[in-house]
C-alpha cells in the first residue's frame, strides 16, 4: 500500500498546502501470523513514524484487501506505537469475499467479487513501469 499511500498524500498535499496531515510508514513483517511458517524468510522494512499516534485519527492504506490479515497485523503494529482515537482503512481493491477476519474498509476504489481461485494483482508505475490492476484465475479453464 506504500505507492497508493504516497499518491494519496501527494493529492492531499496539493489541495491543502498549509494543513497537510502527518505521514508515516509501518512495517508489519513480525506482526504477520505467517512469518514463522514461511519457507523463505521475510525481509523486514523499517517503520518511519516519528510522532506519537496517541489521540490521533490514523488512516491505514492497502492496495488490495483480501483476507484482512495484513490489516490485522498493521493494527497490532500500530498499537505498539500508541493509542489512536480512531483507525480507518482505505483500499484500492476490496475483495469482499474470502475475508478471514471481520475487517471492512472505510474507503474503497473498486469492489471485486473474487473467489479463492481468483487473484487480483496491482502493478505500480513506480515499481513495474505501469499502473494496472490484473484479475486472473489460478485455474486457466475458468
């Protein structure tokens, strides 16, 4: 969600040059429920939040909301940084089926009704040269 968060922040900054919100980046690697069971070790990033989240409204950003586990890990990591007054979620793609946890976005770009065998992948210009959302099936006959 970093690329989406950066773009949203740039839009907000261009519209509100005198009152931009604080921005941070949260690494959730060791808060994930699968980091111990993966064959390949996860590579941790760093958290860049140089302010207290106590009493603040925090907006988490993720590109694709699928099972809810990533957001759950983000909320757990956020709790280590303080106690926000409110936490909201913005996601570009909401895969509203297959949720493992009762997590729902507050702001959504597009909602996709995709089952387990379907995949949604977001490519970002900053990482892969172009922006696109790909929808595909793990079973090519479908």
